[in-house]
């Protein structure tokens, strides 16, 4: 029985090593492009319905939280179906490793939001920039399983986040301080995945 458990453990380790050296193709370009349009649409909604986000912080957070939740749900569903189709037997390991790479940045973003709002609400204007910086860390940490050009998307989010923090409290809560970084960033990510998949198919 011990030999059986050892053999099963060895197989699991081999599967994990193979998954770790395989490019993850579970993110669909069309889905990620859609999340970019969600961000642009949310910015338009904010511009129309939340003219003073500093005084309407609850509405501001509700809008962008809903947008993030919708984007995560759509990406997650497609990641499951696409991974099972493209990675077949390795799909479970591939999905697990992809989640492990990105989950810490999402948790950090949520905790950062609670801390700023609960203890230093006067600094809440920094949230858009900090969200983008934290998101960039998730993208960059995922690059080991994604096409190499994906580092450009991580750099975009990092630069955008720093720029949003730098513009100060009067403009950091502008609709386009979220809409442009996430809209352009997700469209850039989708383009990188699309061109990388096309190149891989051409090589085949």
C-alpha cells in the first residue's frame, strides 16, 4: 500500500512539473477583451451617475466591485471550459497553478480596500491606483505560464497605477482613471494572447 501511495505521489509530482513547464492557454482573448469593454462601460456609467465619487464612495465601490466580479466570473467560467478543451488531462493542474499565481494579488487588493476605508478613509482616493498596481503584480507573477510578451501588460498596469496615484486626489477618482487603465490593459492582454495563439498555430 505504501508503494501505491508513493507511486501516486510520484505521478502527481510529474503532472505538476509538466503543468509548470506548459504555457497556460485557459484565458480566452475574446473574453478578456470583453472585460476591457466592461471597464470602459463602467467608466461611462460612473461619469453619468456618480459625478462626485469622493462624496459617493459607496456607489463608486459598488460599481467597480460589480464590474470586477462580473469580469472574474466570466473569465473563471471560460478558463474552466477552455482549459478542459485545450489541456485535457492536465487541466486541473493548470487551472490550480493559474489561480495560485493570481489569487494573492486579488486578496491583497480586497484587504487593502478594507484597510483604507476602515482606518484611513481620507486616503481612499488612492484606491484606483493601488488596485492597478496590485493587479500588475498578479499579471507579472502569472507571466511564467503565459506568453513572454505578457510582461508588457503587467508593465502597463504598473505604470498606469503609479500615474493615477501621482495625479493626486482631485483626479484619481475620475471615471477614466479606472476605465482607461483597465480597458486598455485588458485589450492589450487579449491582443497578446490572440497573436501568440496565432503564431503557435502557424508553427504547427
